[in-house]
C-alpha cells in the first residue's frame, strides 16, 4: 500500500487535488513543497519535520508536488489519498492514532477504519454502513489484495453492527459486535473500486 523511500534519498510526490500525503519514519525526515513563480526556477518551502511517527500534510485544493528528504538515515514510508494512513507503521512501531468514534447510525468511513480502532458507547444500537468501494479507493493508495486490519470496541448497552455499503463493499462473516465486546475486521481490495471486509474475531 505505502511507498518506501530508502535512507539518504529524496523523492518528489505529486498529490492530486483535494488529497493529502501521510509520511512516516522512525527517525527524522524533512517534508517540503515545490512552489513556482513565473520566470523563476522552482523553489522549496519546508512544510515540517516528521519525527518518530506519522504526519499528514494537506489536503491541497489544487494539488501539490511534495518533496520528502530521507537524509536523516532512516527509511521513510508515505501514502497519498483523501485520508491516508501508513499502515506499515503498525508493524514497524507501536503507533496508534486516537481511536475514532461512531455513536450513531451512519457511515463507517474509510478514515475511521484506517485509524485502526473505532469505539462506540452510545445507549442506542448503531448500524454502521461501510463506505462504498469507490470512496474506499480514493481514501488511500491500494493495490489489488492490499488489506488492513481494524477493530470495533463497543462499550454501549446495545449492538454495533457493521453492514455492507450500497455498492462495491461487502461483508463476510457476522457484522454484529455485542455490547461489552470488541470485533476485529480485515478490509481487502479485491478489484478496482471493490472491497471486502472480513470478520476475524
């Protein structure tokens, strides 16, 4: 899913309009943006330094050319999308962003799932509809058979139910997460604009 930049290298990444770029490293790397002026060579404006974790830059309304400098001596992973998350960070380091929350019947968005943990504590039962395959496709950079794991923790007194999207995203296995329990899921891209979410536990 994510692209890898080896140590002591730089890369320029074109970020499409209205999308962002997530950059992850276990050391330090510098992220800049190419800016241009008429009749002048391209210049770089430093956006920030990523230190021992992930930082998301954007979104960029008109798109942007982003330069990542891995001269800090560590490998860098990056990913582009509407709500990008570098999934490999969970394998490389114990990083967990703040869990998302869904306390009302509605859309279980790609951003919530990519965050790794979704919590629910409402008194009402929640029916959580997954994003469509087309929306999932835009959320990050997925190749066919790429997958990511995520979980639901339901502390409310009623069931939290993960359901299929209107199109392009199906559920295999039980989607219901009973009160006081958690459910583990794996979402996989099976074809263009097509995703399957499997209940693992």
